[in-house]
């Protein structure tokens, strides 16, 4: 089994809050708010960029590890959604619509993870033929997730939001998040 399906999906997520630099100097309030938004994504990004350790010689353990990964990542994703719900109104133009699009994208990702977990739970791990077809089918929705538009487009639409993200420590950390492990 390959973790590449998940890794490809997750690689795009590492850049969720990255913005491109703008020339305007953002207010302290804008930087603080943007820092909260990026901070809301940190646990999910960390979980999503840590690939599951799969042993192809042990199908039962492999499916169990995939399920564990999806559950842990989905739990962090829910925490991100909850945290985004507490950031309050944006002090910069485009901020509220950015968070709305980000929340929508995260809900779509969570739906894909939930679907994959449901399908994995139904797999008979003692049947190698079923494993060969069912695991890739269960993970297929995650491939579609990489086609989601990058929520960073919203940050780039507003020079103030982009500039605030450049100064916000949590946004800098998200941008520096490494590629998936393993």
C-alpha cells in the first residue's frame, strides 16, 4: 500500500495559510487576527503532514494505521474548524470571505477523510484481492482533495491580508512546514 495518495493530498494542505507578500504595512490588529487564523491550522497541518507508517507485510496493521491516521487528522481538522469559528470578524478586507472559503475547504477534506474511514472499516483484511482493490478505492476521494482550490488565493486577493500573513508568526510557521514525512 502506498501512502503517496495521502501525502500528495496533504502536501497541498501545508500551504493553506501561506500568502504572498504585499507592500502595505498591516495594522497590529490585522497581524494578530491573521496569526489566529494561521494558528487555528497548525495542529491539522502538523497531523496531515505526518504520513502514516505502513507495513505492507501486515495488511491488518496497515489498514489500522491508515484508519488511525485519518481519525487523528480528522480530529485535528475539527479543532481547526472550531478555532476558526472563534477568530471573530476580520479587521482587513477579504479576511471574512477568506475564512469562509477556508472553512468550506476544510469541511470538504473532513468529508473525504470520513468517507475513507468508513470504506476502510468494511475491508476484509484477510482477503488480499479485496485489499488490493478496496484500499485504493477507499483512498480515492483523498486524491480528489488535491484539486480543491488553494484557500491562499483569498489571502492574495487582499494586499492587507497578504501583508499581515507575512508578519504573523503562525503563518510563517505554516509556510515552513515541511513536506510529509515517511
